């Protein structure tokens, strides 16, 4: 039998030797690896640490290693830099020198300057130091970074001249120096940047012309020179820039669009806010690669070329704020890719072409301030709109019912449509954030289902024909802040509860009645209640202006109590005396729904509306409402006026601005309104096409429609003009109303430049006044004055009666009345008998010292209180004589008024103003009856 072969086991010595060899090999390899460890270039490390110290940077995130070797950790991994950090290039096999290739120090709040040792980073390819607070200029050493490909210093605070050394960065592909304060000439050395693809020099303070050398930048694809300060024409050498895709030259003082642009393959062209005149060049239609075209805010004229319809790739077209003529070309209906269309204030008129039915992708339409006519097309209801503005046109109603399909709409401005009913086509627009439906002749009621629109922040239904009561739900919507319901026919009471976030409410010029809810006294609430039928019972209106009661529809505050015959206001500024006229100051900020009485009691002012302001043509709400706007010129004078100081300031309003003259003596007056031309220069520039247009009403009658301040001046920028008109005052109150009706440009020279603006008001009588001006007194002084007057009058009458008795004059009963002075108005007995329904017991109000008091209604509808003298009481008759003399002699708006008396044989009566549930303490101090 054969034996199986079995190997012998290795000895322990052999095993130990093997393990020792393996360990030795590992140590050798470890030493080799350690010998190949990378390290940061010493010069760059020193420069980096010096920058840290100079800028006061501290590593709080761990992303930027400032305690050890900089080129470790996140500096060498694949992560991206956010706002602060570096990236390094290191040898892949180790043991070599690392170099900083990327550096981002963005939005770090750095102050000071950029140190010169930035030039130490010879391998730096990317540098971003945007959004800081640097000062001073860029150091020349910035041009010693031969590897730099991307340089971003946007909004970094730099100033001074741009160093010509930048032209040495031959590898630079992207240069963004926008939103700084660089000045001087643009260095022609920038034309050496042969690799440059994107150049942004916008929003700086350069001067001079574009250097022709920039035409050498054959690789350039994007140039943004908007508001850079550079002017003149685009050099002819730019014809070589055939790779150009994006040209932004807004606010660059261009006077024309050069022909060679038609040979570029542009995708985006923005030449807005320049001085380009004449027709829109036809060659623009050859750039079929165009995606966005903006020629707004220029002085272009003539018809809009129909060939624009060839730009079928357009997604955005802006021709707004120009002086085009004619109508919209039907060929624009070919722009089926269009998403944004801005044709506001462009000068075009006529109907919207039926071919626009194909523009189904349009999500933004600005079509205000033109003379578009006809009916609003139904097909607009099939567009993909989220933003719609159509104000100040001549459209006919009704508003298309198809608008109810615009369920994605967030912003809707639709106003000045004649016969715009139906009123509630917005039921399904639950995404609405802003809703403005002013002056559309909308009728009907506000439905309670309005509460479905919980996203609404602003609702404006003013200047319509809405009726019925205000839904309670409207005052409790979760997001609503601004509510404008003025100039309608709403009736009933105000809702008893209101959400606190609803801070601005206009209910003026309606038929609302009743007492006030408790919330009217909320702190910070802007509330306008002028021209309604509210009851001022003194319980919760102590914080409301005293004159608000006198500006209710049925008020008789100023009857028989004229106190003044002139007033003057410096709108938007402090008081000022010009010659012998004292212009009272009007420089308090007014809220979005606000009524304020002047401290003198001579006048009051009312404001309604909020400014809407855009950023990149998207809406934001400007919260500073109806401000006193400083229009001071460089010289501080308006050379065509004798009182130029009055024109340096103005009160502006985004909607409705009313001034009231209070307690005027009835008669004919001259109203002198003073305006200033300061917004728009008198030149053919983008700024000059701006127009501030509004309507002016005097005593509710249209005095000047589409009043254009600049057009009215007819001459120059910075001119003062005056408009005068005679006005009749019947009820002791004068109303001056300035109303924006959607006309005029909205955003020139800046967003929110529209609506009424007035510098001063002067109202003088065209008759010899019979009253002397009054000064407003506080309530205690007022009470003392009234009581003193009453006491003095009673003493005078008593002396008169004693003298009469001592003289033993032989007078009859009627002569006792007829001989007194001053005289009161007289009524016929039959008239008062009819007014009191034959002195019906149902009309009896109470019993006086000399007989009963009845409530009556005169033939003109006026409600009065009639005191009837008892025939059997001679003492009562004497009291009647004293009362007639006393109250006829004392006239005050806080003292019950005597309208007249009746003396017909034995029938002797007094006719008073009727005050329902009022007493003297209520009239003076707002106290409730016990």
C-alpha cells in the first residue's frame, strides 16, 4: 500500500521572517507616499494669508482653510464654491506644488481696497469679488494674472478709471464690472482681449464714446453697455462682431440702430431708453434668430413695420413708450411663440387685429395708454395670461365673459371701459393677487363669494355703479391689505368686523349710512369716508377729523355760517408767503385711503390709490403713497414764473387727489391751479416721451380732460404753468378733484411716475366778501367764545327790553317782533302747518317754555324743528322776542341755527335747524348723551 505524500509544516522562524519583510515593504511605501504630498505655492500662500488679514476674513464654515495648508480639504475636492472659498490644482501623483485657480469672495461685506498682491496668483482662472463694499480703483496688478478667464466684480463699490492693464488678460473670456462707479474713458486696450466672449460694463459712470478697438473682439457674443454712461453711436468697426448674440444698450444715448446689426445672428436686442428717432428699421425683421426685442422709451415714429411678423421665434416684444402711428399690423399674429407683449403708450390706435387669436402663449400683456377702440376681443380669454394691464384706452364694453377662463391670472389692471358690465367675471380667478377694475361702469352688487379670492392683496372697484351692501366676508379676507370701493352707490352700514391686516380702506362717495363700527379707531388705519350719510353720534368718531361730518352728503354744517372767502395751499411743501398771500403748508404724508383737515380748518385734502412699480416688468407695490415730491431744479428757479419757489415742490397721487375749501361764503370764485414741468426734458429722447396726464374736476364738473402738464406748457422742461377758472360755490364747500384715468406713461423716468401732481392752489373771490377770515380754535376756546357771545347777546336784549318798557312805547303784538333786530327769515303759517302735518301730535318733539316743538319737513325737503308760541302766554312771547334777537345775532357752526320765524296775527313760531338726538356738549366735545 502506497503512503500519501504530506508536506512538512513551516517553522516559526520562517513565518516571522515573512511578516517582517512585509512590514518593511509597507514602511517603504508609506515613506514614498509621504515624500509625494502636495503643498501650496509659498508665494500664493503668503499672498492668501495677507489677503485674509487685510480683509479681516475668518473661516467660520471650514470651507476655506486659513489655519493650515490652504490647498487641502474642500479646496481640492469636487464640491462647488458658494460665496466664499478657493479651488486649487495639484499634481495627481502627489509631491508637487498646488496653485490657486479659483477664488470667490462674494457678498462678504468687505470694505477697503483690493490689495496689489492679488497679482501673485499667476495660475488664477476664476475671480469673483462681487457684492462687497470696496472703495478706490482696481489695482493695475489685476492685469498680471495671465491665466485669468473669468473676472466678476459686479456691484463691488469700485470707482475711478478702469486700468488699461486689463487689456493684457489675453485668456479672459468673461468680464463683468457692472454696477460700480467706474468713470472716465473706457480703455481702448480692452480691444486686445481676443478671447473675450462676454463683456458687461453696465450701470457705471463712464463718459465719452465706445472705443472703436472693441470691434476687434471677434469672439464677443454678449455685450451689455446699458446705463454705462457711454454715448454716441455704435462704432462701424462693430460690424466685425458677427458672433454677437446679445446686445443690451438701454440708456446709452443712441440716436439710431446701425444697419450692420441686421447681419448679426442676434437672439436678444435691447435698445430701450435711448434717443432713437424715426421709423423702426426694416432690417430688424431680417434677424429671424431674435428671441427678445425691446425698443421701448425712444422717440420712434411712423407705422410699425408689418415685417416684424417675420420674427416668428420672438418670445418677448416691447415697443412701448414711443410715438408710432397707425394700428397694430395683423402680421403680428404670426408671432405664435410670443409670451410677453408690451405695447403700452406706444401711440398706436384702432382695434386689436383678429389675427392675434393665434397668440395663445402670451402670459404678459401691457396695453395701456393708447387709443385702442372697439370691443375687447373674446380670444384674449384663451391666452395663457398671468399679467394683464389695459387702462386708459377707448374700449367699449362689455368685458368679455371669456375672461372668466383666465384662471392663472395673478395681476389684472382693466379700467376705463365704457359699459364694462358684467361685474363678476372674476369668480374663477382665485390666483389673483392684484385686481383693479376702475371706471368700467360696472353695475350690480359685490357677491358674497368674493371670499374665494383669498390671495388678493389689493382690490380696486372704485368709480363704478356698484350698489347694495358691502359683504361682510370682504372685510375678513386673509391677504387683503388695500380695498378701494369709492365712487359707487353702495348703501347700508359698514361691516361690524374687520381683519387687522386690512389697513387701507376707501369708501368715499357712496350712500353708506349708520354709525361707525369700533374698528374705525384702529391705530395706523387709513380710512376715507367722505361724502356718505354716516351718523356722527360722538361715541366712536373722536379720532376722525371734525370736518368729516361737514362733508357728508346731507350735512348742513356751513349753512348760515360762512367764515372765509379765500384760501391758498402750497401742495407738497411747508407754508410760504408770496407777496401778501400766505400759502399754507401741505407736506404731511398721505396714506392710500386718507382724509386730512388742515390745522386752520380752512381746507382739507383726500387721497386714494397706491403706486404700482415694476422691476423687470414684474409688479411690486410701492408703499410710500401720495408723497410730497421735491422737484427743485438745479438753479432752484422756474424762469417763466414770478413765484418760482411755489413750483419747486409738488403733491403727487397715484389715483384720486381732492382738495376741499371749507366754510366758504357762497359766491363766484377764481380757482388758480399751479403745476410744474419737471419730469420730462424737452428733447427727442426716451425721457421726453414721458407724459403725466390726468383729469381735473371743479365742483364735480370736468374742467380739463386729459390734462398733460408738459403739453400744456408748450415750451420747455422746468417750466411753471397756471390754470384758472371761475367756479360757483353754493353750499359753502369747494371741491377740486385731480383724477388719474389710466392715461400717460407709467415708468418714465422711473417706475411710478404717473398720476396727478400739483404744486399750489390759490382760491380768491370775485365779489366783495361780507365775512372776515376765521382762525381755528381749540374746543375750550370755542366753548368760551360761544358762551360769552350768548351772555352778551342776552344782556343786550334785556337792556333793550327794559328801555322799551321804560319808554312805554305803544306797540302792537306784531310790531314787537318787527321792531327787533337783526331780522330773521320769515315763513308763512300755511307753509309750516303743512310741514308739521297740521301740527300733528305724532310730530311733537317736546314742550318748551312758551309752547310745543314739532318736527317738520319743508317743501325743499329740509327737516326743521318748529316752536309754537302759546297764545295765552305773554311771557312766552317775550321769551320768543329775546330768542329771535339773540340767536339771529349769534351765528356759529356749533350753535343750533335759527332758520327764521313766522308772525301772522296770533300765530307766532320759530323755525330751527333740526338736530336728531344732539346736544351742545355733543357738538362741542363729542360726548354721548347720558
